[in-house]
C-alpha cells in the first residue's frame, strides 16, 4: 500500500469560505453603493481594508463578493471592454451594457470563477440603475444586497426601503445596513466604503469603524 510522500494539508483540501456584505440602492437621480472591507479565508482575515467597490467606467461601479481574485478579474475585464466600447461609439456606455458584460462573463466562466457582482450607475438614457448578476442571471432592481452578511439584514432592508428616497436617505440606508451586517456576520467588518453616483459623477467615501452609527445592542 503506497503512501503519499507529501500529503496535501487538511486546510488545502477543505473548501475555503469567503464572506462580505455589499449593497446598492437607487434614488431619484442616481445610485448609492456600499460594502464592508474585510477579506476572509476560512477563519482567517487576510485583508482588513479592501475596497470592494470597483469602477467599471466614470459613472458605473460594481460591488464585489465571492472570491476576491475572481471578482476583481471580472471587473478588470469589463472595465477594459467598456473603455474600448466608449471609444468606438464616442459616448459613455450604458449601465445595462456594463451589467450585461458582467453577466456574460459570469455565465461563460461559471465553472471556473466564484463571484457575484452588483452593477450600479447612472446614464442619460435611464438614470440611476441597479442590476444583480449571478451565473447568467440579470435583473434590474430598486435595490440589491449580496454576500454572507446579507442574510442578517434581509428583514431590515425589506422594512426600511422606500420608493423615492432622497440621496441623503439612501446614503443613511446603505450605511445602516452595512453597520448591522458587520456587527453580526463574522466574515464582514472593517470600514464601510460608500460611492454615490449621479449625473455629475461619482463621489467616494470611507467611513471608519468608530464613525459608524450605534444601535441599541452595541
């Protein structure tokens, strides 16, 4: 009976679980995206301050979840293709076009890549838009959440979301949702990154842990 000279360590043979919290919501005139900053591999935290809100174009961003490397790869591929597309058509790309590219790549490499991206942004044709993409799925929604932390805040977002919220209300909605998820999900944490996009462009903000709102159980 033969034995392996160099047996694979147990931690390599186990499935490495990842976690995060991402969210995007529309308001009259734009969108707000948010994410936590913790990158985990199993029980270990490998990065405390990763920005998971990646620009695809000037007024289009995506929120990353799943494998950090896989999600970043998809974002970089779409960013390159949108740059080429905007040069060819001599105009800014549509948010739907960016979401469709993400959907196509996610579906084509669904067996090799593990990533879920939320695409959101603003364009002249349809204004602020949020799209959820997952292995060939593409749906436009007034708001979307994802990542392991989203399971803890389903009730909160369903109860608190309202149509026609102002930009300020949407920003508070996103920060509160992230704070609650980060307080309950062990795979989410760090700081909160928030991007607000409207016809004037994108505004990025980083909210430190001690600046996040406090809730009754803290």
